[in-house]
C-alpha cells in the first residue's frame, strides 16, 4: 500500500472522531454528571498514557519512582514546567549513576 493512502485513512478517522460528537449532540448538555464526566476524561486519558511510560522509561523502577517523586514535589511547590521536568530527569539520572 502506498503511504499516501495510509495518511488519507488516518486523516479521515481523525476527522470523524472529532466531528461525530458535534453532529450527534446539538444542544447544550444539561446533565451535571455527563458534563463532569466529559470534563475529567482528558486528565484520565493523559494519566493512563503517561504513567506507564514514566515507570518503564529508565529501565529501572527505582530511578523512575525517584524521578517521579521529585517532579511531583517540585510541581506541588508551583515551579515552572521546565524546572519540574529537569528536576525529575536529574533525580532519575542521579539514581541511575549511584546504582
């Protein structure tokens, strides 16, 4: 198969995923439960995709856990994203060097 066909199919599927909810739901969603459910979906999906990658990224669970803990602590104190990212990476790297 040609790569152009693959790209065309992916574009069509991506477009349909975004258009179908708009076409199916025309009015405002009044259900408080459904609105809150839809509000939290992006956070849940992002967490489900990110956390397994975090713990398998270094090849060692201990260094990944230390890096994650460092990043969570830095984020808790409201530091910028680049500081949180670098701090977590450096903590994981330091544990890997020590081991």
